[in-house]
């Protein structure tokens, strides 16, 4: 029985926990109203409760005729923790608050609201409400009066709003509220319509309309005392017909009773648009409004008629302006090239509603047919009684001398006629585009690679803007090594001459450079060539001293001569027998050539000395071998001990290698060199994009002379297509050349230089690539990078470099290399023949090759110095700010004007910012978007 009760209790506990858990974790949405009945102009509150949801969307509020729905502030959140039988559950809820204000009497239905909770669609139930109008009686009157009998649509009209509120008198306290107290009764639910802006201006300056007591008809033919508040505002009718006050509804929370205030600091009215502190009341700190009811009144409007703007005689450029206006223009810059952008500012001043004024349709004006103008509507900003618009226009061709007068048409309600005013024309100078002026071979005809290369070789001294469109452009290439083979022709011939020289004079070298031979060989030669025995003795003594250096300090201390100290050194080395033999031999050789009356046999002495030299050398070599073996045993012992530490060393090495690889990866990431994922394109897509780019580029070339603005749009389209191919992973010199041309023609100088450099990295000997790069670099402005010339030497060096650059442009790099190779082979070949005793005049035949060799070497050296990389990135913006850190919030350390196209060195990378160093040593951080890495 007990077991059964326990079993049932456990089941109930599980069910309870399950129900609680489902309630806690199942999203629940409900909607409720504070009341189903409301007064017109008095809001009721709507709440949407969302329980146990991790994520939700706020519902879109419906548009209901006669009802205004708006948010009542930020959502409120709450949470609740429940513990049942030791199990903890938590529930959370979010309350969305809205205010519903009826604007007219009637029955309204709030439709179901649909939104997402935790990714699922939810829907509330439809709710009906009833709005009734609180009887106004004689408590409130609103009048709207215009000061003209007729106006045109859009014409400014000064209107007066008059609000009449009957003063509230409390009979019990015999107190009548003041005009200030009654103004504070106006609810913030009031719809001010066209007077909203004026009311906000007054509230922001802590002002309110002044009220005065007047007599007014109470609606029953009787005059009664009222507080009248008068507000004047300028309105602009938007539709024809009678002036309407439909958007105007005054709501007053009219008092019904006064009572004692519990808090002397209570506000007199919480919902007043002007506050209304309690202390401002004449009965402050004693009485407050205890109850009130909403009183709503619409406006009665006078008979002002709104007339539509006529259509007859309307100018084509008319855009709805009504009033009297004037127009001024300003342009910058005024000295440009064809296709360059000119910023055109238009200022319109007038009497109409400036926020409604539209700019003239510039793209449709025949006056601007020589300019490329955007057809997008312009957004302006209003300042006082004027409105300013800004746009860019681009001259289509060179030779244009002015921006013509810009018309602005409007309807003048005073004359009831359309009028047009014009701005003053602006003088400008339009020259031929820089990039287009470089091209002397512009053509739109497609060529294959062989024909194109032949054409470019024929005109290699001028930039070429004919792009490659062969399928080979889509094949990735590996960079070629520059200037490597010809160094053999420069280095090998002098080496061969040195070898010939050594061979030719080897005997003289052997005789005059004994230090190149071993001590034993020198001693052997000296003994073999000796003419007397003293030379033999001297040679042996020098060899022994060389092999057994004696301590001079010990020899001096013992007063030993040179021979005795040398013999002592042999004994000290352990060769006692050889020491005695050497002593006897040297003693014998030191005597004269006549010994005991008989002549000495020199050959015998030489043979004895050579035999002794051989045995002494063998003993020295033997001792050296034993010393080497002992050293090897020591090394073996060290290896044996090191065997146990080898695993630890390998482990340490792996750790260091891992750390190094991680550091390297971090460094690569830090410097911004990590590769971006390529755009995935198949071969057919690449071919379509290449054809599209080539066609756009050719069309741009065909328009270059007659319509530079449209041509540059086509060049920009081609550049985007070529860039897409590069982003897909293609690294091709011709493709980079195409991209450089397209960027140069579309006025993106920095990106053009970057891509010409990339093309030269793959084909460094391509003459046409270098010519185009030189032309682009010649267009780089150098105002911010002056040459630093401190003395005549640097001026001379600069002149040499400039002259050499002109020489390279004239004859080409390959020609200089060919002269270098031929002159090197000729000069060193003649020198080798002369060294081998051939009868020829080196001065006569070798002077010219020698001079050519010297000049070509200097030319290559200067050219290499000129083309040496001075940075690994190119700036692609004209105006550049260097920051102290990696963000706009850091201080500016330098501002570079005319920066586009200059090379800089990247130092570090962080996020989307890179630290750079300019050629002048300026260091700072810039956004990645302003750089092209090479």
C-alpha cells in the first residue's frame, strides 16, 4: 500500500515538473488591452506578452483608419524562478507596450499581428474596441483661419490657429484656474497637423502661446468668457480644394474635480507638452486636479480656396516649385581633363517650402549635352531660406570652355505665370585626358598575340593601350628570372684570363710566392737547389723552427743561441733521437767546406739532409695522427653521453619549430599577406568575362576622342571585369597589363602602376610593360615628394641616372645587355690571346671593347639602382591621412596630398589597417583600401 502511494506521488511529481518545464520552455504570446472602450483622443494601452522566448521580432503595426497606434517605449523584461520538489525552473517574459488613440467615434477592429518568435511565425487574436466622443459642449472650440481668399497648391499660406478653452471653476473651493493652468490641460495626444513644427519650436525654447480672456459664442448664441490661445504658422497646401483641418485635433483633459495634493512636488499635469510644474499654480502645494475627462474638438475652417497649378505653359524642367526663386552655381575644379569629374553645387533661394524644392533635371537639360551627368535625383539640404544640391559632371571631350547657365523654373503665384531664372555660366578649361594623350596607336581592332607583339615591338618607345584578348590571357604564369644568363658572359671571361695568366707564369709564381707551398716542400726545394752547405743548414733550421716553435723567453733566460733553442724544442716534443741527430747534422753543416784538409761532398750532405727531413716529417705526421685519434675518442665519448639527451633535444627542436611556424603564420597574418579566397569561376565563365571586358575596353577606345566621359565609364567596366579574372586566381602578365591599361584610362593611376609592376614581375624583360609603367609613373604628382639634393655629387649622380634612363628608353635594356656581352667576350678574349704571347696590339684592338664594357656595366648598374623596389605597396588615393594608430579615432600624424601612385613600405598590419613608411620616412597607419600590395 505504501509502495503504491509512493509510486503515485512520484508520477504526480513527474507530471508537475513536466508541466512546469513545458510552461517554462514553450514560447507563449498573448495580447491584452487596458480597456475595450475609449474616448476619442484619449489613448488606451495595448500589451503584447512574450514568455520564455530566446529571440523575437517586434510586430509591424497596422494602419487603421480613424486609429493611431504607436509604441509606448522600450520593451519591459521580467524573470521568475520556481522551485518544485527541489527542481528549479525559470521563466522569462517580455512586454511590448503600445498606445492606441481613436481619432473619431466608432467601432474598430485591431487585426491579428504576425511576427516571429524563436524563428517561428506566431499570430495574435483580433480585438475589437469602441470609441465614443466625450461631449464637448461649450468647453472647447477650435478655429482655423487663412489670411487669403485663394492660394495655389504649394504656395505659402499664413494661417492662424485659435483655441478657446472655457475656464474651470471649482465651486467647493471657489477657485478658477488661470490661463496657464488651462493651457497645461492640453494633452500630448493632440494632433497639431501643420502647426506641429511651430509647437515643437516653442516647446524647445520653453515657451507657450500666451492666453487672454475673451468673450466667445458658446454655441447657443450666448457669449461666455473663454481663454483664447492664438498660434500663427506658415503652411503649404498639398492638394486643391478647400483648406482642410482634418489633420488637426485638439485634446484637452478638462478637470472635473480638484483635491489636496499629497506631495508638494507633484507635477500639475504629466501629459502636457510643456510640463506645467505644480509650483506654477496659484494654489501650489495645496490643490491639484483630482479627476478629468478628455474633451476633443476638430477645427472649423474658413473659406480659403486652394487652386491647382496650371498645366498650360508649364516648362519641361518644371518640378513643382511655387513662389519666387533664384539660382546660383559653383564648380570645382575649373581646370580639368576630358572625362574628369567636376563638382557642381547648386544653391536655390526662394519664398516657398524649401524642403519640397527639387533640383532641376540636369541630365535632361540640353544646355549640358556636352557633359556626362547622372540621371539620379539629387538630395539637397535646407539652410534657412535656401536649399543646396551637389553633384558631379564630366566633360565629354577637350575644348569645352564653360559650364552653361543652369535654368530653374517655378510658378509665381503673384503673377500667376511660370518663370525661369538662370545661373551665371562658369568658365572652365578642359584639356585632353592624360592617359589618352599618351596613346598614339589607339585602335579598336582585335589582334592576336603574335601580331600584337610585333606591333608593340615596332612602337616600343611609346605607350601602348591595345590590350591582349587571346585565350592565353587566362593561363597562369610563373615569374621569370631577370638578367641571369648574361652574367656568365661577364664573369667567365675574366676568370678564364686569370687561369691563363696563372698557367703562363706558373714557374715565376712558384718561385716568387713560396708562401703558397707547404713548409716541407719549401725546405725540400731550398736543399735541392742549395749551392753550399750553409744554405742547407739554414733551410733545415727554418723548417725545424716552423714545426717546433721554441719559447723565446726560456731561451733568453738560459742564454741559449738560436740553434740550441731549436734543438731544445725538438727534445721538448719527445723526439730525443732526432734531436741528437739534428744537432750533429747542423754542427757538421756549420763548418767550412774543407773538413780536416779534405773537401766536403755537397751531394752527400744534401742527401743526408733530405733523408733527415723525410724522417722528421714522418715522425711529425705520426704524432699528429695519434693526436687526431685521441681527439676522436673524446668526441666519441661526448656522442655517447649526448645519445641520452638526443630525444630531449629533438623534443625541444620540435617545440621551437612549432613556435617558429606559429610565429611565422601570425606574422603573415599580421602583415596582411594572408591570401584571400579566390572567386570561383570555371573556364567558360572566365572566357565570357574576358570577352565582355575586351569589348568594353575596345568600345571605350572608340569613344575616347569624341566622348571621354562615356569612354571612361566603359574603361571602368572593363577594369572591373579584368579584376574579377585576377580575383579568380589567374596570374598572367598580359592580364595584369590589360588591367593596368583599363585602370589608367579610368583615372585610377595608383592601381594602374600596381598592375604594371605585377606584369613586370612575371616578364621583367618586357619592354612594352616597362614603357607603360614609365608613362604612368610620369603622371604621378611629386609635390609631396621633393628630391633631396644636398651637394654637387648628388646632382651629378642624378644627371647620370636621368641620362642613363633616356639611353635605356632609346635603345632598350636588351640592347645594352647585348653590348655588354659582346664587349666582354671581345675584350677578355683579346686579353687572353695577348697573355698567350700572340702578336697583337691590345691598345689598338681592345680599347673600343673595353670602353663599351665599362659604359654598359655602368649603365646596367645605374638602371638597376633606378628600378630597385622602393616599397612593397602603392597608394591608390590622392589625399591620404596617416594616423598614430589603427583607427580613425587616433590622431593624424601627417597629411599627404598628391599621394596616388607613390610607393611605400608596409611595416605592420592590424585588422583592416596597415602601418606604412613613405619614401621621406613618414610613418603612420592607413586603411587597407588605400593600398595595393605588390
